[in-house]
């Protein structure tokens, strides 16, 4: 038999999937970890424990429960949250916690300075996008300024999946889709690192080698085999970030295909034939050679539902709380009886790119219930997602197919609210195994065992969520109130306390 292994590290948990050559999931495993928030605007992980330690445990569990012989696993694919910033020393050991993707806004000053220094027009022409909290370059500059002792010891700056692949193979590589978020180091026309804008930040020699996501990075070393139980010499692909792996897992293959991922943040990827430059969106070359990607994302989504559960639903069993809250939200009418929520609990990314935005609730009275408030939270995220879809349309990037993925798709009121507010249907695939499933497919594709179009047989579309036209009047009012609420409050809190 022939098998393929996919592992993915997310914001709150790591997942693994062992898949056979026909796309059947043989075994899955999950491990949870915390999002570390040392102070407002920061977001971190422990790379040894939360990344590598969990991946080792997951691989060993998959081998144990499936009883698949390690030699029957032909290739491994890794994905993880990204882009992250993890400086490591010459021995490959992390120099502190990993600084996460755009939800970490600690480098806001550096973002503003570099945008001013380099210029928005130059950044758009050379890098394909402006600098935001999603960009790694300003975070490296922050490291140099605020942790000079770490910076002096830095051998390489890795991202999340780079670290996993390094531990498996000893190779330091990064796919170009992730590398495109390392502005201002990445040149979109040459698809390579550039030294033109690195003065005062770092030399690009500390960055991983750029490759395509479906290339073979290397093979499992003896040390990694001893830790994981994999066979020495097993092929490991370069891999990609979790969002790209998840997009591949549901058949996002052609220009006009968009994935919307319901995860810790809502994240969108639209494939295009040409480089699409727009300051509100994040350009990157696609993880597979030949297409380009335009990405967007909210700052707080699934994270906000976790916050709501932990702070406002402590009376519920954590194991079943989300189901109970979804039922309470479904019992509240569309529009949440006049409540409006700004879901900017970690600032906001697309299209505002405002790290100082804050969450807010308007319209409360003594008759409102927890279900009303939770529904308003979900509808607030639907309004935020609708603004993202409108941004793509305004940038002349038409969406032909919208495919919804992620754990949040199990939250029926949230899923339906997005279609109702935006007016867009959403396709749902048969499997919601997530990025780890996409990693396994990419590993199978990279080693020649399947074709790219075989994903439609691996994971066909199972149903469509259509907008409910009866809700149009109320959601027009909700969206209008949402826009006005943000416009009238955004200047009240311009700097953190």
C-alpha cells in the first residue's frame, strides 16, 4: 500500500492526517496548544513544544493507530500558520518564542517607517503589496531594535513550516507563497529575495532558500526518524502555509477560485492569472508555479468565538459550548434584534489595516440575551468578510467560485450569515479535514502519485449554502450600521493604552 502524511500547525491546535493513494483518510490525530499573548497586540507560540513537539506526537499517534508500516509512507507534507518570524541560532535552536502572523501587531512603528522610507508606489511595484502587520520584514527590524541580543545570535529567520521541514530534513527552505509575505525582501518580478530595501533590517542571507511548495525539500534524517518513527529517507516536500494547503485540499486550482477559511481568523485566497497589485490586499506568487494569489484576512474570527465562550459562557461545558451557543444564536432573529458588533478585538486587517481598531458592541438593552449577542458577533464577522469581498470586486478581481473551509463551517449561523450579508453562495467540500489533508495531497502530487485535478475525486463538493433573499432588507440595515459604527469610532482609540 501507498500512503501520504500531512501535518499542520494552527493557531490553537496541530493536526495530522494519514491518507491513502485514493484520498481515503486512514487516521487523524490532533493536539491542542495555547495562543500566547504577553501583552496587547502580541501573539506568540513556543516552537519546540507547540510546533515540533506536537508534530512528533501526532506522527507517532498516526503510526500507532493506523498500524501502517513507516516504509509505506512515500512522502510527508507540512504546513503551518504563517508568515511567522522565528529567529534560530547556528545550532538551529529557537531564540525565544515565535512571533506570529498578522494578528501580532508589535511592529506597527516599523511598518509605518518602512512604508514611508521605501514608498507605497515602490513597494507595490517591486513587492506586489504594501507593508502591514502580515509582513515579516518589519518584525525582523523590530527584533533588531528591541532584542539586539537575539538578533546578534540569529543564524536564520524561519517561518513555521520552515522550522518543521528543517527538523525533519535539515534543509532550510520556504515556498514562494509564504516568501511573498516577507516584504520588503521579496521581489515579485524576479521571484527572489532582493537586497534593495534591507538596509537597517537584515541581509536576506538569513532567510530560507526559496522554492515552490511542491518541490522535494529533502528526506527524513536519522535523528528525525528516531524522534518521529518515520523511515529514514522518506521524502519531505517544501510545503506551504496552512491557508494555501487548505485551499488545495478543496480544489482551489484555477483563476477565479477563492477559498474562505473559517479559522482563528477568516482568511481568503483568490487565484489570478496575473500579478494583481492592490494596497488593500496581499499579493504573493501561488505555492505552485504558474498562478498568482491575492490574499486577505480578518484579524479576529474563531479567536473571538473562543473569547466569547471563555468569558461569557463559563456556565457551559467547554466540550459542547460552541454547539449550545450556535443554537442560542440560531434562536435569535437575523439582525440580532438591532445589535451591531465590531469584531476588531485584535485590530483589523483587510481592508482597513488598522492595528489600533478595537471591538465594540452597540444597541444593547435589558431585553437582549446571550444568544442575541453571540449572533451579533457572528454577523459582525460576516459584515467584515463582506467588506473583504467588496474589496476584491473593487480591485477588478472577480470571484467565480467561493469555497468555504475550516472548523468554523460547522457553525451554521455564522456560515449562513456570511452568505446572507454578502449575497454570495458558498461551496462546501465533502471533507473538512483541513490543511493536513491538503498537505497529504500535495505530497502525493509532488511525488507523481496523483495529478492535480485528482483532488476533485479525493474531495468533491458536497453542498452549497445559498443566500436567503428574505434576509436582504435586515442585513442591508445591519451592514449600513456596521460601516457607520466603525467610521464614527475608529478615531476614539488611536494608540494602545
